[in-house]
């Protein structure tokens, strides 16, 4: 069931989204050669808790971290680890959410670790831009398929692929709510967007083909062909005045 939120609820949700965005920004400052993904996770958890919020992902379905930290060919759901030490040239996707006042925020960004290859930078640029193309299509009166097709077209025009097995989602009182928000689709199809809906739009883009697999730890999701992957996400409210990005840092 798709939930429509009141302006009061949206105001409350903004705080969870603000903390989520600050946590993500903080994680980005820690992405440097020699740093472990567990150190970044600890930083994120401490910040979220200092704000009086709870890390949305910690314990979610048994996930052991406060952030998903996914390096290079890991698309999503990388488990923070002291054994995973970042190196110059890595691309590092951090996905983090915070829960406070009854609401979740959810956002992700792929950070370069030191100097990265032009090919990796181009993938990051295209994925980030595809998120904004999706957000631009998140207009009241449009449908979910308009978002997905906008993302997909932008990505595929640049010869990258959008992951099919994982999608964006409604976000609010629960971390994952209806509707599903795929990064592919057909214009004019799917659930109609109405003011008060809050959704997480999150393109997951690969440099190779779109097939992914989940490793034996039941979380880490990698590209089957070993190609690089990037992931950018914002929590967005559908309003009568157009899409409003909620996950904005201070
Ligand atoms: Mg999400």
C-alpha cells in the first residue's frame, strides 16, 4: 500500500533525512587510501547516535553494519569490515539511513578513493546524473515508469547498464515501503505519483552488463562480469510544486 504523508509528517521526515545526508557526507570525507570500511561504518554510527537517531540499516534483516559500503565491483550491501582496506583508485559506494521521530531517511553516494581512472569517473558522473534525471521525472501526475525510463535512457545512452534485481522504494515510517521504484521501465506505466508520496530513487549502474549475484554472506552483491558499479540515492517527496529532495546535508 502506498502511503500519502501530511505536511507535518514530511516535516518530521526531513530531520531523519538531514541526519542521513550528514552521515553520508561524513562517510565521504573518510574515504581515503588505507582506511578500512569498518572505520567508516563506526564514524557513521557514532554520528547518527550523537544526533539521537538510530542507524536504519543496523540489524535490518540481520545486517551487521550501520552503512552498506560497496567497493568497485560490489554493487550494494557491502558489509563493513576491518579487512576491507581502501586503496587509491577504488570507487566506494556508501548507503546509509537514519531513523528518528518515527521516520527513516535513506541515501547513497559513490565516492572516489584518491585519484581514480577516467573510466571510473565517467561511470560515477553518469550514475549521479541519472539519479537527477529520475528525480526530474518524479512529478505529481507522472507514473513510476516515468522515473525508471528516465534513469534507464540516460544510463543506456552512455552504454552502461541498470541493475534489474534491486530497485528503489517508498521510504518513510518503514525503511522499505511500496511502491517499488525500478531504475528501468516504460513511460506512463505503473503507480501514479501523487503529492505526499516519499520515495527513494537509487540508480545502481554497471559498466558491464546488468547481471548481479549475491555472495555466500547473503548480503554482498557483485556484478557477475566483474565490472565496476556505482550507486547514488536520494529520498524524495512528491509535492504539488515538483519533486523535493529530502536528503540534503547541513
Ligand atoms: Mg534505499
